[in-house]
């Protein structure tokens, strides 16, 4: 009889390298490894051969980079979603697109289950599994970290060595990292103590420490159409090359390093360092353009919605009616967010340096200190303030009246 098939979310890292052998040993499955390429770079080199040497019958390496930027990164950027004020959601919105592809290949191969290497203490288990439940509720889900006897990354290294499995780390280098086209995250080791300053010289991969950035600032102009970035310094670029260009530029100037103790969905706090140079530039630029193009009520409501949007993305609820509805609302809000923003990059900082838009709501005739006659007269403000302050005045009159009676 043919063996049942399981599709494994495969990165070639420590955990998923040993999971192939573990699945064969404990379930007797035929293991089909799937790597979703969302911009890991050289991490995908030789991955197919390594997966097969570890026991996989097949290894798909799926190029998801363009789809990831266009359909996940940019909608999240457009929504202004930032988790807990710091985290630009680089790992969070990469998981649903990977899980979606896992489902597609599982159905193509006739697999009965999908397996992932996320730990039982992390957020990724939720993100993978909610996507699978939303798209393929009939598939079984296997999460080895919730089942096996391996309790630590050191144990995992021991398992690999005992089974002759090739792994890309040693016990001396056990930072948990996640890299894609948007960012790279760092967790574990000395970062587990929030009292420790990150060792940026040895930790960073995309960005230079700010003190080592050039002594002279750099100016860059970002063009947007309906809230979507489309150009850098006047050069039209497709979404992925645009992000890559800004990552390189931001990294050179020490931009986009975030050190955060965040609240995980599973109830604990965790400490991580994130590098998101290009993303930091884009969020700053879009925010500045919105100041110019959005009215007060829309801006205020969008900021509130952005918090909910960030929580949905962080919690793995990408394929939900609420997230889709919020994205539809944001599309309408951003209809006039078109223009160009100039930014100054200098030793880790991103400072607005001017913005223009054909849809700018800024009107110098109104904003200047002079009398703008028909549009706005200084005399108009008296009646406005009287009505605006009427509730305060009535309350004060009531308080005085009652005080006089005492």
C-alpha cells in the first residue's frame, strides 16, 4: 500500500530539518517538504538536496516574493498597522501566504496532513493553523513541538547529531531568526534577558549600527499612488524591487532597528530585535502623506482601525471577514493618498523633509495668519467658540448657582 503523505513547512533550519526524520520514524509518512520563498535569500540555496538527504521524497521551493509584497505587505502598510507601536509585522504576514501554499500543494499531492515546526510557546503555530483551518478544514495538522520529547534547541541539535542530520546551526549560535524580503527578526540567547543591550555588531544582518552609518545624511523621495508606494527618487519600480532598494538604502543608514518586549498571542511576553529598514522608510513616508491628504475624522478613525488590523495580522487572522473588510475600507480611505514624500535618513533616524500631493487638503490661503475673506474670517471664530464652549459654560453656571445656595 502507498504511504500516506504529509506536507511539511520546510525552512531548512534546525527544527524542520529534524522533523522530516521524526515524521518518518513516528508516523511512517511520505514527507513532502515545501519551502515558501518569501525572500530568505541564500537560505534557500541547496534546500531541495538537503531535504531529500534528510528523507523527504520531494521538495517544492515556491517563489512567493512578488505575491507576498503585493498582497500581504502593502495592504498591511496601507492600513498603517504596527503591532504595539513598534513591530512592523514582518513574520506575522509571511505566515498566511506560506500556509496558503502548503494547502494548495497538500491538495495537489493528495496529502492527509500538514506539519509545521512552530513551537508550542510561539505565535506562528496559531498563524499557520488558522490559515489551514480557514482554507482546508479537512486536513490534519501535526505540530511536533507539542508532541515530541525534545524540550529545547540544544536537544534538537543532539537529535540531529544522533541521526546524522545536516543542520545549519551549532549550540554556540542558537539565535532564532526569521528572514524575508521585509525584515529579519532575532530572538533567544542573550536577548532573553531584557536587561541586556543587544550586541548589534554581531546581531544585525540587514542594517549597520546607527553609530557606524555615514556621517552625512541621505535624502530620498518616495512616490505613492492611492496609498501604495510606486517610485523611489522619481524612478518607477515594481513592488518587490522597490522594497529591496529601500532595504539596502535604509540598512546603509542604520534605519529600522526595533527592540521590543512584545505581548505574544499565547499569553507571555517575549523580547526580540527586528530589522525593517525599507519598511520603516515606507511607514514614515505614508504617514506623512496622509497628514496632507486625509481629513481629521478619517485620519483619527484610520489610526484606531490600524490597531485592530495589526492585532488581526499578528494573531494569524488574515483570512477572516473582518481583516478583508478593513482592507476594503482602507482602499476607500486611501483613494486620494497620492503624491511624493521626501525623507532625510541619518544615523538610524527617518525625518520628514517635505511632501507634495495633487490631493493636498492644505490651503495656504486659509492657514496663513492673514484674513482669507470668503474662505475664513477671524470674526467667524467668535461664534464657533461660543457654541463649542456652550456645554462648559452652562455647567460652570450651574456649579456657581449651587455654590451660592450653600
